[in-house]
C-alpha cells in the first residue's frame, strides 16, 4: 500500500489539471446557454476539491517516479480520468447508465470514436464539444500534456512519458528534456488542429462543427457532431481535408519534426514507415475501387474511388469517420480494411494497432530466418531506416504481436459468449483494440454500440484501454515480479 501512495499523490496533481480542463466545456455550456452547465460545473468542483484534498494528505510521500511507477500511474490515470470524464454524460442524460457514460468517455479518451449516443444532431453543444475535446486530449495523450506541466509541480516525467507513448522507439529524444519533447509534440499537434479547423470552416462547416471535427480529425478520434458522420455534409472538399488531416495524424511525429526542421518534404519519403503506409494504402484503394466498380456497387469509377479512399484512409489509419455504409460492401473488402487498421498506423502517431514499424520488423526478421535456413552461415543484419534492429527488440516485437492477436482472439470469444454473433464480435474487438470506431455487423457504420449489453460494453471498454496503452502497459500490473521489491 505504501508503494501506491506516492503514485496517488502525483495522480492528485493530475486530477487538479483535469479539473481545470473541465472548465473549458463549462464555459462552452455557458456560451451556448444549454442545459449541461450543472453537469460540468458539478464535476469540475468535486474533482478539484477531491484532488486538492488527496494532494495535501499525501504531500509527505512525494518522490521521483521510478520505472514501475510510470506504468502504474499511466493505468490509474487513464482509468481515473475516464471515470471522471464520464460524469458529465451521466449527470446530463437522465436515463443513461454509468456503464454507457464510461463507455463514451473511454471511447473519447482512447480516440476510438465508438458511441452509444443516438441523438448527436440534437445534442447540447457543450456535451458534443466535450466528446471531441476528449478525442483531442486522448490523441496526443493527457500524459504528454502532463509531462509538459509536471516539472512546474516538482515531478519528473520520464517514466510517465515512456509508459504512455505508443511505439517501440521510446528512447529517441527530440530535445534534451522530456518536458521540451512534450511541448514540441503539443505545439505541432495544436498547429495541425488549427490548420484543419480553418480548412474545414472555409470548406463549408460552421465554426462549431469545424472546431469539433478538427479536434477529432487530427487526433484520429472519429467522433462527429452528427449521426451520419462526414456523410452529413456530402462535400468532397470536406472529405479531402479530413483525409489529409488523418494522414497527418497517422504519421510519426518525429518524421514531421524532421521534415519541418529541414524544410524538406523529401524527409517523409526517406522514412520507411511512411513509404509503406502510402504504398499499401493507395494500392488497396485502387484495387478495392476497381473491384467495387466492377461489381457495380457504384455507377462510376470516380464515385467508387471517392468512397473507397475516404473509408480506407479513415478506418485503416484508426480514425473512424465514414461517408458511406461500408457494411454493405463485400465482406472481404471490409475485412482487408480492418486488417490494415492493425498494421498500418505509424509508431509515434495517434494511430492504434501493432504499429507499422513492428510489422516491418517482424516481416524482415521472418525473411532473414528463411534466408538462414538456406545459408546457415550467412550474416545479415535487419535494418529499419538505416538503423540496425537488435535481436532483443525483435523478440520484444514478436512477443507483443503474439499477445496482441491473442487478445483479439480471447475477447472475440468473450463477446460471443456474451451473446454476439461472430462477425459483430470480431468487428467490435478489432475496432476497439485498433481504436478505429465503427466495426462490422451490428456495430457497423450504420449502427452504433448503444444496443450492446452492459457486459459487452464493459468488454469493449477494456479492449479500448488495452489498445490505447498497447497491452503490456496494462498486463504488466498483473505479473508477480512487478509487485516484488
């Protein structure tokens, strides 16, 4: 218990930060004069009082974070913030269960974009804004924001940063201090959001819709202010802007920094992940467009290309916006799209899945092993972007991918035991673990997750968290060595 108290102390500081963030939707509610002011105001007040009280009570236990503390704090933070973020939904909707409220909050924070709300078009503006703000905060990670702030509170953030940031290259530093890295990330993130905001507004969205969709686009969150998602606007210009914003969010931010720093777009093409993402994605779009046009799902190749490109970029890169019901497409096309969602998003981005760099490493080591079967004495190093990949890293990648897909299998069985058919269960698990949003079958783009039972929603909520924190961060807490001194 003593080991947890210092972590709870730091968590209380983050709770104060989160309660301050709650004032933003409170102001939006006041600005629009909607009826959600009490929900946000009450949640913010209780959160800041509780956080300050815990802060003072645990002040004597303050100390620097250790490695294991980072993993514990990350998990406690994401669960704790989701529990608090659910309260405005729970207090605002008179008949919403806390299970539904927590599902919506977790979906927002993990940038999954799945929803249990059926009336998005008539929702109070502040509630809709809160959903998108959760997408935006969760996209870069509240942890990264906290790492930029925590030094002012006397807390080091290195272990916290490493535990939260997705991908395998967690020791690469873009600045001497972790807080400087976090600030750079957030500055780039915010600038990208502003560019998308202005583009969407001038493409025809009102300022509120543009602001909300800019937050959920750049974060790959997929939340929308309308039940029909991007299809509501029926605008090819808006769809092109959303696709461009999605690609920006799905690319490694280190690559962005490199390109911006050198002022050379060529840096993007020099990145192996970027080349593979673009190559696989656009080859898939071309092939599926031709297939759907040939099968007469669309009257023209141009129309087939429009809908295929948007949905493949959105779902395959873990965003989740839709402009048509891809559930009506041949199953093989939808399954390929969800397969790509598992492997295509870049490391160091807001995307989900196993991350593209892990897929590259696994593929290259597999090819090397086949070569060694033919030439046992051959010496061949595996490189990604010119860097030699250590054997230890390869073992870690293989272990992660094994655990990842075993998680998919086990939770698909759990969902089926809970009463779902296979396609819906599999689609829901893939959509949640890749943080992509819409799934297949009864949770496809024409529906949402409102019809799921409470058990099914809890399972999906757990999968969202596992997917966002890349499984090991959560599972390590349940291993005996973790709790040994």
